[in-house]
C-alpha cells in the first residue's frame, strides 16, 4: 500500500475486495426474509468484522471498516429506493429486512 500525507494512493489489485457489496447484501437479505439486520450486523455476518473492533468510536475502527460501513449503508439505501427492502427503527438502531411481497 502506498500512502502520501495520510491518503492512500494505491494498493495491489490482489487486496481489492472480491464481489460487490450491494449484491452480497441483497442476496443475504433475500435468503433471510424472517430476520432484520443492522448495518453493523451485516458487517459482522457477511464480511467477518470483529464485534469488539466495532464497539469503539468510528475513528478507532480498523482500516477499511469505515468505508465498508458506508458501502453497506449505501447498498441498503439503494435497495430501499428499489422497494426491495424495508426498515424499521428499534431502540436506537435501524433494522433492514426483505420486503414481503404484496
């Protein structure tokens, strides 16, 4: 990895994430229509994020986790816009789930 002034310039292609976050989130929610997930729950279940690492301020998360969180959140927003999923606030968090067909 090459960084200049704290900005990542390049990384080897072999380090790039395989697969599309949007497709993985969509497939997971479709396969589990009876469950609802938070963004961090999807990070843990789909991408193997460590719960202990995520139980810290955003700025203290391991490298790559904040951008993964953002990619998952944007995927959820897109799925919601496409009316494939719904969300509901429960406590302090929003939970996302596959939309029941009418």
